[in-house]
């Protein structure tokens, strides 16, 4: 089958084919960039938080009793929770990863108000924090029970020791091996010194969109206030069973409080990324809809072309053209039109991605997305035109003898 005659025939009736090629190009550009955004969102949603998410739940205890003794209540609550069968450990902390609420501060390697600092998320915890969160300590040691204190608005200085995440360590001491960072001093509030006693592999902050989401620090202190967030880690398979039991146990210990916001880490992650999940679903729907519309456009144009050229097809059949030859003609014709649109769409996709990267700081598209999208649209085009092309190949030679 000669490509030249087909191309010249297309040029004689080019308006409809240009419109289809343009539709394919727009679909291609949107598809490529939508897939790139979906990949980026999936990558962000799949980032590990560093904690044992499958076996952790958390809740907040808010006291309304007049004679509430916060220190005694926390000690009693933690002792009772840790003694429950199926509980690995528990801690009173201010937050968990991805909760979208917590504490952050700026730390630096030198004291002084004029020193540029690095933002880190702060986790107030005790010597049970590492075990409760399920963190991987890669250097240094845990807090000692004697390190634990209290911190609040009335405090004059921060706790004197801290455990930081690997990312925080790499940002603060970029040229120092991890083991050698242990024992170094960092400064918070300009002049409060904190000695690094340990480094964990990973601990995400409470804000998933923060550029410092991987930079965190645990400090050995209970946070002053009326509310206490308990983080509980269970043995595998016990989490859902223990959640109502822990709530009931806390209510029995002290009825002068409210237990609220109890949820698993799975639920916390789902809430943190619900907008991203919704965007992915929307983009998948848009790409599917555009692809379907493009396929229907190809079917419509091919059907119209077959109907308009019925006598021409019959004449070719009468002159000896086989059914496979007629089928091949229309398949090749569609392939040529699709190729023009796909190539133009590839250029448009790259231009659109450059604009998105510069405007919204998105990640550039992976090199393989464009060729995969090209192949996909070629297959869609060929599948869409196959029906009309097959009908064209079934036109009998006798049609050529019919009068108009």
C-alpha cells in the first residue's frame, strides 16, 4: 500500500482529518501531564513515615476536672495502658506523623539570633518514644528515664538532649558521617543548646506538604497543657481490638475528662492525603473521558469516510482489490492521521510540562511516559477504526454498478 496516494487523498479533504489530529494532540498532551502528576502524587503518598503505621493508634485525653493533676494522670494512664495484653508500648506525645497539627522550631549549629536555622518538627516524648513509634535508631542511644522533664509556656529553656532524623542530621551536618554527629550540639531559640544523643532512620513531620517533612527531632519532655495525646503501639493484629478497650480503661481511671479524636495511623494517612487521592481519581476520569471521546471521534470520521466513499470502494473491489487490502487502506489512513496528532501532542506535552514545572514546581515528566502514551494512542486509534474499516472491506463489488 502506497503512503503517497493516501496522503494526497487526505489533503483533498483535510479539514475533518486536521480536527481529529488536533483532538489527538490535545488528548496526548493532557494524558502525558496527567500521568506525570498521578505518578508524583502516588510517590508522595507512598513515602514511609518512619513509624509502625499498621499497629499504631492515637487519641487525645482532655481533662475538665478542677483538681486535675496532669503529671499523676499521665503516669497512671501510661502504666495502665502499657500493662494491657497486646500493647507493645505507649507514650504521651504532642502529635504523630501526617496529623496536620504539631510543633516545629528552627535549630542551628551555632548560637546567636543572626544565624540561619533549619526547621524541624518537634516530638515531645519520653524514653518509651522510640519503641512506641517503632523508630529505627541508627546511631547513638535512647533517652534515659532521668532525662524526662516538662516543657510549656512557662519554661525558661528547652530540654538539653534530642534525637533527630537522618534527614535533619544530613541538613545540619552535610559533610559529617552519621555516627560522628552523635554528641554534637545544636541550638534552638538562638541560645538553648541541645546535645544530639541519637539519630533515627526516618520520622516524618505532621505536615505532609512541608518542605521539611523528613526533618524531625524528639525531645525528652511532657508538654504542659490541658490535653494529652496518647500514642499506642500494639502487637500485630491487636490494634482494632484494643482501641475500644483503651478508651474504656481511660474512662474508668478518670471520668473527669473527654476522650476524642481516636484513630489509627492508617486513618491519619488517609486524611492527610485525601486531596491527593481525589485529584488522582479526577485525573484518571479526565484522561479516560478524553481517550473515549477521541476514540468516538475516530469512529465517527472513519464511518463517515466509508459511507462517502462506498462506490469508490466498490470500484476498487471490482478492479480486484481484496478485502484485506481495503481494510489495510483505512487502517493505514488512520495511522497516518493519528501519527500527525501524536507527534504534535508530544511536542505540546513537553511544552505544557515545562510550564507546569516552572509555575507549580512539579517534577518533570519521566522520559518513558511520552513513548508509552504514543503507543497507547496509536492502539486506541487502530482499535477505533477497525470496525468502520472492516465494514468498508465488506462492501461488495456490485456497488460500483449502482446508479447515484
